[in-house]
C-alpha cells in the first residue's frame, strides 16, 4: 500500500470516527458506514459492492483496522 493510498483512505474515513466504513474495491469512495462490521458488509453487498474494503475508523483511542 502506497503513502498516497493510505492518505486517500484516511481522508475518506476521517468523517466517521469509531465506525466501520466500507470502501469501494478501488478505495476511491465510501460505499456505506455503520457501527457493526456485519451490518456495513451486508449493506455494501446490497449496494452491489461484492468485495468492499472494510475499515474501522479510529476514534482517537484506537488505530484503524483494514480488512
């Protein structure tokens, strides 16, 4: 993952502290956001994103997790 990609992901998830964020497979847009991993994944699939990149946006006390 390049620095440019990391910066783009950080920019996309920053408005959603402490929430799960589903990003498009190309990491260029937010597909959906929510509090639980499974609900966000299900919503992303319903919106047609078969392989979203799942990110837990940091809330200031934890680091981001990317799946």
